[in-house]
């Protein structure tokens, strides 16, 4: 009987070990101190999914597409205004289809000093793609962002943080500096592929530090989460407090079409104000954080 025919509880040890060891966290890269002696690094990020959330499902819902368009018309401008008001730089992870729909949005993001990273072609799920399709889409996405922004991305966040057994090998082949899709730690770490160091740095994410899990709804699937914005702020604030106390990294993921609303955008602004009230806090793009961690970890 082949392993494909076995239940997981019947797998031989070498089989489940092979699965676990495909992609693993390697050495920690927490630096002794951050840029210019800062105690804590803050890495804010925004996934500009826009219409691709529906398009990737083959959807043509005018209603859902309009919510995605809100991300461009209101969400991103509101976020950029907050960042500019406080002099904070951040990272925007952008599906290539979003960039093609809204090239001026991406050029504005770059012009204002922020980073743009790869976020798939059409927000596809990597784990269901054949190797060649995943590789082609990732390469095409990088080329599209570079053509529109005149800057080649150095980092990737896989759509929905969906990571196939081939994703890391493709990322390494492309010579990317970092990934930001995995959750093995709270500090940057080097990624291992089949037990071997890759040189690719992971800047870890976590659903706890993602706005979508608290606000995102699906009216046809009975999904109705609604956490009061004040409670979401409290969760993010507590995450920052621990990062500051430990001298570590506070990373946050938000979505323009989710947190770019008037009753929620204050969460971002108040977090920035709160972090700024502490001495020795360094706001940086994901690429800047990774470069510092790699050099001083």
C-alpha cells in the first residue's frame, strides 16, 4: 500500500518527517539592537488585493468587485495620508492584476517612499498550482511590478499566505531577499529548504496581527465576524507592547478594502501615535527590517 492510500496516523516516520522538513525555520536573526540603537522595529504592511479577491475565484460579482474598488478609491489614499502625516514608511504587497488595474496607485506608493512587494498574479492559491504555473506567475508578477513601478521587488508575500512545496525554491531562484508569508517565529529567521539554508529571510506574519480575521465577512458563506475596532486596536497594541518589552519586531498586516474605512482607519493612526510615544522605535519597510536583521542578526 502506497503512502497516498494511508491515513496520516498510518504514515511511516520518514514520510511525515519529509513533509515537516520541506520548509523550516533556520537560525534566528533578531539583532542585538535595531537601526541607530532603536529598541523595537515596527514593520507596517498593506495587502492591496482590491478586486483580485473575487477574480481569483472566477467571480464576477459586481458587489464584491465594487468593494475591491473601494480599496483603490478610498482605502489606499486614506492609508497614505496617515503614513505621510506621521512620516512613516511601510510596505505594500500588490497582486500584479491590481497593479495593472491601478498603475498610478503603485507609482504614488513608490513616489512617497514606500516599498512594493510581490503578492501573486491574481491572488491565486499557490498550493493548488502545478510547479510550472506557480513559477511562471511569480516571475510574471515580479516583471509586471518592475515595469509599472520602475523598481524591482525584493520581497514576496504569497496570496493568503498560501505556500506550496515549490514556493521557496522559486523565491530563491528569483534571488529575492525575503518572504513574508510564514509564522514559525516572531523574529526574522533564515528559511531552510530540505534542511539546507537558502539565504532567504522570513519576516513572519500571524493571523493575530491581520485585520481580515476580525472584520472580513462572506455574506454567502454565513461568515459574519465583527470585532469592535477598539478591541482590534487593543490586540494590536498588546502585540506591540510585548515586542517593545522584548526588544523585538512588531509586524502588522492590513488591507485597504478592510481597514480603509472611516470607523477603522483610526486604528492605524492611533497605533502609530502609541508606538511613537515610546523611546527608540524604528518604523521601517519590510525590506529595511530584513536587511538590518540579516546584517546584524
